[in-house]
C-alpha cells in the first residue's frame, strides 16, 4: 500500500489549490503556500495590497512571489506518471466540476470553483441558462438582419446578371462598329502611305544636301571654337603682365566668336526646321 499512497501524495503535493490542476510555473507566497503564477496573479487582481493568501487568508503588503523550481519538477513528474484524463463535455477542465455560469467580461464558461477563486469577483457572471437565453435572443436578431441582407443581395445579383447580358450585347455591337471602322481606316492608310512615301522621297532629295552642308559648316565652327578655347586657356595661365598685354587686340579677335550664339547662321534650330518634313502634315490632320 505504500506505493499507491506515495503516488497519491505526489499528486496532492503537485496540485494547485486554485485551479486544482498540476502546478504550472509554481511560486511561493510569504506564508509558504504554493500556487501557479498565473492563478495567484489573477486571484490578486487588485493593483495595490494587502494581498490575502487564497489558502490561509494571511495578508501580505506586497506581491512577494518566489519561484519554486523543485515543486515545478515534482509537478512535471506527477504529470508524466498520472496524465490528466479527458475532460467530459460540460465539465470545467481546470476544476473538473460542472459548468454552471458564464462570465460576460471574458466570455467563458465557469464552474462553482471558478467563481469561488475570486478571479471573476468584479465580472458580470450569470447563470448558464440566463446567459444562453440572452445570447439566443441576440443571435436571432442578428439572423433577422442577415436574412434581410441576403434578400437584398439576391435582388442585386439578379439585376447584375441582367445588366451583364445587356452589356454583352452592347459590347458586341461596338465590336462590329470598331471592326468596320478600322477596315475603312486601313484602306485609307494604305492609300495615304503610298502618297507620303512618294513625298518623302522627293523631300529627301531636296533637303538632305542642305542638311549636310549645314553640318559641315557647324563642324568648321566647332574646330574654330576649339582653337579659341585653347588660346583663351593658355592666356588665363599667364601672369598678370602677360595676361593684360595686347588684351585689346585679343578681345577684338575674340568678340565675334563670344557673341556668335546670338547671330549664328547654322544652328541646331535652323537644322531642325530644315529637317521638318512637310509631307507628314496631311497624315496628322486625317488622324
């Protein structure tokens, strides 16, 4: 009989007095009693002391909780030797007592031991049947609202289906119009293509020689400017006397090139204007 007694004592010593289950993270109070950390935290819900021990009611001015690691190992050993049996439906998993009340704040079922623990002392706790009747009334009201929404949704769905059919007919009509219009445009563009290609060939023969002449002239101007830049850079490196000596003649030679941008004859704008192809304008006006 010693072995069964030892096993029973192990289960009792490893059981929390609040949740009546094996300890989880056990802690010891100043009076020497042990509880699960979460259980005693919920039991001592008030922010300020004194705090009463749930087992002996001894008061403590502060939350002095010391971890009890040996007891945690004992609880783990008891849990392995005697795993909790499956909880039947309608029974509290923590206290193995019938569920008879409902907490409106935490929305959970309670047994008599849950109510006695003090965890729900400031909550809205009601008998199970009363809470079920109130919830059923709220759900029926919600169902009425949902049924009305479903009726409206079915009506809107029927209207949407009818709109889809009408829209498909409109799309098909527009598709035929688009196909016919683009067929007409393809014929028009084919004719316009031949005319524009002929004009472009004529304008190429007329404008391209002038563009090449302008490009050659700009190349000469670039070479002249490069020489002028090199000369100016060299003069800038001279000492003061060398820089100012014969400056009047030098400026007279530099002046035409320095003001060249205001009276250029062959510039980018002139070349672009010359390169614009008048033969493209009839196409743009038709499009």
